C-alpha cells in the first residue's frame, strides 16, 4: 500500500530521526537519492547542463547538494539563487567546491533554455499559496524549455497537504520525494504537476504513525480484499445485490449497472425498475421484480439511482432498508439528507464533481480544486462513505475522519456515458459480498480503472466494453 502523510507529521518524524543521527545526515541521504535519480534521467552525466532553481531553506539545500554531486561527475551545474541572502550556506559552498556556478534570476532564462535538466528546489513542502512573482516568472520560463524538469520533494507552488494549486506552479516531469509520499503527490490537481513520482528512503519509516492521511491500494492489497468463492459457496453466500435503477428515458443505466454487478462477482442480481425487459434481454440470469424494493426479495446490498429520473419513492424505499446501500447519480439528488444521515447500515455515495458540488452547495470548480477537502466534507455532512469520482478517485470513510483512499488506476477514456453506472453495480456487488463501504468503494474503483485501461488500450470505448473488461481486471489482480 502506498501511503502519504501530512507535512506536520513528516516534520515531526524528521525531528525525531534527526535527534538520533549525525547532523546533516538526512539532507545528505535526500541529496544522494535525488542526484541518483537525476543521473538516471540524464543517462550520461558528464558534459550535461543542469540548472538548479534554488529558494531558501532545506529544499534549496537538497538541490544544491545534489547539484554538487552531479558537478563532481562532470556535469555543468548552474544555480539560480532566488534569495541569495537566505540560501542554504553549506549546500552552496559544496556546489562551489564542486565547480558549480551561480546566477541571479535575471540570468535564468538563458541558462534554462540551454539546460538538459532543471532541478526545482524553489519551495519545499511547507509552502502555501501560489508562487511569488519572481518564482512564477521562472516557472513560465521552465514551462517553455526543452529540459527534463525534476521537482525536489514536491513541485513548487502546489499544496503538499491538500493537493490544491493556487496560482502558478512548476510542472515537473519527475518528482523525487523523500521519506514518504505527500498527499499533494497523489491527489489532483497537484498530481498533474508532479509527473512520475520516485520515493527516496531516508529512514523515516519507523518514525511515521500507523495511520496515514492517504492510502493508495496496490495489486496485492486489492487481491487480499477480493471476495473469492469457496467450496461451500452458493449464489446467496456470494452475495445478492439489488439494483434499483433505470427509467423509461434511461433504460441503459439499468443494463450497465446490472452488468457491473454481475462482472463484480455477485452471486445473484435482483433488478427493480421499469427497464426489466431490457435487462433480461441482455442478462437473462437477472431476477426481475416490478413490485418495488421492499417486495423484491432478500438482498445483501442495494444500488439505487443510476438513470432513475424522478423516482423519489424508490430511492426512499431503498434508504429504509437495513442493508448497505450505494447511492449514485439521480439517487444523490433525490435522497433525503436526513434519511441518509439516519441510516444504521453502511451507505456509500458515489458522486462526480458536479454532483458533489450540488450536494455541498458550491461551484463544480471549487470541488475540482479541492478534491480532498470536498470528499471529507461530504462524508462528514452525510455520515456516509463518499467515493468522489474523477481523475484521482477518492474514498472518504463515513464521518470524514481517518484515512482517505486514493485510486489512480483510472484513465481519461472512462469519461464516457454509462461508465459510472458500471462502477455502481461493481461496487454494489462488493458491498453485497460483505466488504465494508470503504473497501467496496476502493476495490471497485481500482478494478473499474483497470477495466477502463484494458478496454481502451489507448482508443475510445463505451461503457459496455468497460463492463466486459472487469473480469480481466479481476484476473490481473489475482495473478
């Protein structure tokens, strides 16, 4: 599992470790890992031109020490000093001893345009807000350069804790981060600025608490959570999921949600709604009822809302059930907030940014700019687990406290009509199999993202193709 910690937690861990190791040891470890990553990107170090963008403090010191190591291997290293009077003195001395030189910001454009690699050490993980004007000018110059851009710990200008970006920021090709990931490296919009992220171990592992701010499941984690049938399993033990979805206008939403549930491993799917004929025509194994959720038969979980139109009565019936419920699409609009908060069984809400914005009473742009904060706030407001869909899907547990799961297996090809309906059925089947709302949302998002990648393979696809690829995602995870 990939974990990320807030700046305050990282700082505390660093202080505890520094009290037991020689002075400067952590910075030297970071600089060594940073220089090795840069050398790997350059391929051949000797004769290459490297530019360091150096701010004040330890982040600039990391860049200077790494630059000194590259200079000793024959690179031509130039440091652009944004705050000469506050530059890390020992790091600067090391660079000069190794043959590196310095220039003022006024001379940055010429050296950056000739550089093979630019090392961004302007602002560290403690930076807040956008870049100041002189640094923003450097960011604009770097954006037009041909050099590979490497960020030191975090791209300058992005918020380490929230993943928010206020104003100008450096857009890196690679970010070399130290000790542990920071939330901003895993959550958009900041994640887009980080490029490929490489983690350098500086010995913080033993000092970090057991519970991180963010956690990203990996293949092994998902494989351990997947509900795999045993020898004594039958369709009921594997989980029966109810799907209350679709309408005369949107019958396809019902078909796609049922497809996601069947591909997600449900032992049986009970469908309730006006699209029964369309569902059975595509999936004859579906158990169809026209008597409403209360009379549909026993289920272990419900999915309600995809393509439901204005059927508030069905949504209310599902919310009154004493089993886990997933609410999506129209169901989010129709659900009574007090009914959601008053539920005793788990509830999983799966909005996209626009739906989350409507629930929070803010503009969509505000949710997209502050995804982590928005997911936590929704989970706290509704006392439900919230899966906020998007380029990086976030799953915040009920109440908004604790670890938030982040999923990055998705692809932009999943931004297609009906894809969310497939995810709803898939996650609903996992709820019915007994997974917690947090695990069902996290595993569902992971498999859905993989399925999107497998189905698309770089080309346009439809939601039905994504649903068909879920089985391949299962196989890939379990290998």
